[in-house]
């Protein structure tokens, strides 16, 4: 999944070039912020962790390896920042917080009816995802939303490949169950 | 493990459709500004590190050599002047 066009960017980052940082920032900031927002469910926390992630990139730019996979590096740092935040807060945020309605984008289909349907589907999915336990949510975000392969995701989470596969299967089952629950609730309403 | 098992990859495909979410513009601008300041510190730090390494490896030995050679020249000159 490593993008070969990133090598010059990594070289420039290692030299501390601000333009290289801007290019990386432009490429990844939406994905990292979306990942953190979906992971922690709180806009203020997501923004703090987003800032922490990119400042860490700037501080560590000269120490990056030549063959650094920037996507994997950034998502690992973002995820670790969230784990650290959770440890400090001593709370399971997933039990407390519901995603803000305006925090996530609506679907962008051409036809208004299709757009409304797509927006409903996205909202349903976002809510189901937000209701999952943190361990399930992070694996679905990395593999499902961000498209990392399972070996990469296992390395990012610091677990073995088999453990990741089990966690992913469990997370998918939980998501399917949640989606079923959401749909049933809507049908009854 | 839950009793509900997804039958295919539709759930993962649907997840792939979720879009990135941009941070508010003021946050984007603030983080960029702070990161540029960090990079400047890093560049300055890097310059100081290189200069310090160059001084330790080349400058200091060269300066010591010049001092020692200078002193020896002076000492030899002074001794030979005294002898004559």
C-alpha cells in the first residue's frame, strides 16, 4: 500500500522542508481527523489528537527512516495518541459519547432522493460504528475505512495477525448486529 | 463472539465509502503554523548539531595542532637562540 511517490516527500521532510510538510498535511489531514473523530467520538478530543499527531511528525521529521510509510506512520501515531488519551482519562469514551450529528459528512449523490438515502445509510453506519467497543471500532476504521491490509493493521495495533483476524471478524459481526438493531429501531419508529 | 455473522464483504465495502472529515479551518491553520515553527526549530537544531560535530571532529583537532606546532616552533626557536 506504500505510495512510491512518497519517497521524495520523506526525503524533503527529513531535511525539515516546510513545503514537504504541507504536501503530507494536505494529503492526510482529512483522513487522520476523520479517523480520530470516529475513534473517539468527540470533536474537541479529535482536534487535540490531530494536532498532536502532526506536531509529532514535524518534530520527528529528521528521524524518519528513508523508507517510511507515511500513512502507516501517521495512523499509528494517531492511534497511539488516542490510546494514551484514553488511559489518562480512565474512561471508555465509547460508552459515554454519541457522535455529534454535524460532525461527519453527508453522502454526496447527484439525485436528491438518492442523496437522502445515501446520507441515511452513512448516518446509520456512523452511528453503528460509534456504538461499537473501542477495540472493534479501531480495527474497522483501519481495515474497513482506511483500507490498510490486515498485516499492516496488525503491526499498527501491536497485535499478531491471527489476533487481528479474530478481532476483525468479531468487529464485523458486532457491526452487522448493530446495523440490524439500528434498522429495526427505525422500522419500528 | 456474536451470533450475527456478516455473510459477505458488503460491510467492509460500505465502510470504505465513509469520507475523510476535515478539521475546522482554524484548527487546520493553527496546526500548520505550529508545525512550521517546530520544523524551524528542528532545522536550527540540525544546523547546530552539524556545526558542533564538525567542530569536534575537524575544528578542535586542527586548532590543537596549530597551537602545539606553534608552541614547538617557538620553543625550538627560543632554545636555538639561547644556544647561540
